[in-house]
C-alpha cells in the first residue's frame, strides 16, 4: 500500500508539476501569438456583449435573470473560441 501511494504521488508530481505548468504556459503563449493576440483584442467586445444584455432594451439571457458568468463564457466562445470556428464552418455556434 505504501509503495503504490508513493508511486501515485510521484506520478502526480510528474504530471501536474512544473513541466505541465511550463507546457500549458508555452502552448498558451504560442496560440496567443499565432492568433495575433486575437484573444486579447476581442476581450472588450466580449465584455460589451455581456453588459449589453443588462441595460434596458438590451437583448440576451442576462436581462432574463441569467447570471453573467455563463453569458460571458458564451460570448467569449462565440467571439474568440470554438463558436467562431463553427460559424465559419456554417454551423450554428449559439443562439443569439
């Protein structure tokens, strides 16, 4: 039991230690540069779309009582994430 616990601890430190953090950070920087900082440039637009639903006459789920977190995630996905690729492929990314 002691040996298996030590093996799991060793594997855990290997997988989730410094190498994984360096890999995640490196891939994130690589993709950000590869997309020409689009994820950062489109962030104000995503926040604008989030807050648009909170004002009188705005549209969106936030006006209907939906919390802002899921809406922000959806807007980020639609503007800089997977949703953008789905729209380019002719598939509906989300309902407006």
